[in-house]
C-alpha cells in the first residue's frame, strides 16, 4: 500500500495566492527527482487551516525525498508562508 505525509498549517489570506504558486513549483520540483509522488491534495478545513497530503508509492520513496529536502530551494520559500505547521507520516490501509 502507499504511504502519505500530511501537513497541517495556516496560511494568511493575503498570502494564499503566492503560497499556491510556490506549492505548485515545489511539487513539480519534487516530482522531477522523485517520481514516487503520485498526488498531493490540499484541503481547506472549516476552521480555516489546511491539510496538505502527499501520497507516495512507498515508504522508501518518501524517505528518499525527505532526505533530499535540503536540496529543494522551494521548500523553505513555500513553508515561510505558513504557520503552526505539523507533519505526520502514515500508511494507507484502505482505499475505495
């Protein structure tokens, strides 16, 4: 089964458009070197925070990408527009 890395954070309304552009650039860069990233889903929750879930084919591919994180210049630029960021990894055990 696939694995996920889920972030939860806030983005100021004035920064949202720039955040979305930077996030798209980051996803494209990650996929260039790490094709195991199958999709990424950003959800705005009722309380105004966001969950950002990145789906990977395997834990190994996720681990390799996380190890390469310092080489993605887009990552700190993107995350600079967030606050109260938390992250968790998990394994998908059921999908329909």
